[in-house]
């Protein structure tokens, strides 16, 4: 399967919703469809672009949302006439620098400032220095752990609904008294729930618990 996906990626150009076979002899539509399906299940935004033209070839829903201009999800990048660009002159210079490095086969972290926040996008070249080729843009996650993965983790550990809510709040950085205020219960109740969560997840501390959650697989929210 891996060989089939790699072959499809090498032999196929993506533009909008159309798939164009560059090398019909090796083109495998089933592998291409599988590749599209795979990246849709990943919570990280993933976008494939041509380094030379910046043209978008393939992207999953989180990446499209990050480049949609939605203020709540903006990455500082946008899609204009099918090509990737930055929303500010500073971001444009940073993007050009990352793509210049990609042309030489060097990976880079693109930091784009937008509306007072800083977002990070990894730029990973998929071809050697001798070929302009393509680059994979990997967008930073918007949160520590998405609701889908957290719900599956809670279910696998037999957490109650109340414990699941407490876990979600703690992973958002809230302290016990803030969780108690949010849910209208006593702090002692929240502390008891945290103890139960730690026991069920076999975590020695809240810090260890949050670390465990942060390492969970990034499963896409929109397919929940």
C-alpha cells in the first residue's frame, strides 16, 4: 500500500477537484483516493503545493480552514486563485524564504504573525535539491487535543461524563477552582474527580495526565 501511495503522489498532479494523470501507465486512482481519505483523518492541516508556482495541489479540511480567512482559524496564509500566499508583507517574505530553502531540500518552520498571534507551519520539501518539486505544509494544531480524540480516550479509560468534562477543562489549562466554577460544583468534588481520572488513566500526576493526552493520535474533528 505504501508503494502504491508513493507512486500515486509522484505521478499525479492535483488541481481543485480534478485529478490529472501525468503518467497514465503508473497512475493508480484507487491509491490516490486512499491518500485523500488518509489525510482527511488527520487533525493537523496538510497541504501539498508546487514550490515553483505555489499552486495548491492537495489539502485536507483543517488546512483549507486555516487558509480560509476565518478569524478563529487563520494561519496567516490564504489561497488566492489557486495559489498560496501570505496575508502580510512580513509573512510573504517568510513564506518566500521557506520555499527558497525547500528548493534546496531544506525543511523550515514558517512563523506567520496575524492579528497579534503567531502561528507556525512546517514547510517540508518532497524532492531533492535537483528538482523544484513539491512541498508539504504542515499546520500547527489549534489546541492540545481535539474533542474527538479526547472522547475516545475517555471512553477507553471508562471515564464518566463528568470526569470527561473535567479532563477536557484541565487540558485547556484550567485550575481545579476554575473547573469547579465552570461546572457549578465544589472544588473538593473536582479534586475527587481528578483523583479518579488519574487512577483510571494510571497517571501519577495531572502533569503526566496532560502529557499523555498531548501525545494522543491527532484525529480529525470534522469526521467525528
